[in-house]
C-alpha cells in the first residue's frame, strides 16, 4: 500500500524522510543514470546510523542484494533491501562527495556535494548528523578490479528502475541526488538529474 505519491529528490540536492518500523521506501532512478547517496539514522538517537563497514561484515560481501539487511554502527538491523530491478550494482566503498573532493578535482568555486546535502536535508527536520557516515551509494558502479583496484564507471541502471528498502526500526532516511559532474559517477553525460522516492506501507 502506498502512503504517498513519488517525492522528488531534486537534481544536486538532498531530502530526508521519517520511516516507521515496517514501512518501506522505494528509491526510483527516474532517468536511469543518477546515483543516490542514502543514509539511515535511528529516530531519537542519530548517533546510531546505518554503517557500510559494519554491514559488509554482517553480509560477507560489498554489494547488498535482495534480502540483505544493513546494520548500524552498533550492529543492529536498520534497513533491508527487499526489491531491486536496477541491475543490482551499488556501492558501499566510496565516501560521500564533499567540498574537498571537488577541490581536489580542480573546482575553484563552491560545488554542491552530498555531505552538505545530508546536513541540509536533516536540518529541514530540525536535526543535524553527528558525522557523515559512508553512504549506501545506490546505483553507483564501482567495480573492484583484480581484487584490489577500484574504478569509477557509469551506472548500469535504467530509467524508472528502483530499489526498495524496508525500515527495521523507526529511522530517518536521507537521500542525496549526487551532484558529481566531473567524473562519470552519474553517467558519461556528466549531467546530474533528479530522482524520486516513495514511502510504502
Ligand atoms: Zn555525491
């Protein structure tokens, strides 16, 4: 059962939504090439949040698949991936982009970034993140080559494809439509676009 229509995650921006335990959120790659950085924080205690490093331990692999439950920095279940028709390629290795990433890439002025988008999204709920956890980078294609080297490649997802995440606890889920337009994180066109999410249940 849907409790709402799709909500836009504007291009280059972030947004956040509260989920009750048992609710799900469907993250839609509207145009197909847009990475969506995703975070989850326990409602009422933002010091506990979805952790990629702890989730990799729990899952025994670096890319979660359908049925996998991500855990927090206190090793408690927080989000379960219940549907994925995007091709199953996501990233748990790369930090969220930030002003320093863009400075290193040669940007001289301010560049939108996922770290600031997280802060802005939570601020709209009157909250502040305790830090910028490593995100679950939905649709981001970072293959591990020869067991060690990592490469940045365009997403394999297609327009309208989506993943669905179920809340295992009451939590706040934040998204950033990654504004990366220097390297092809968001496709070879280097053109960030909007994405959408929909709360289910
Ligand atoms: Zn980013």
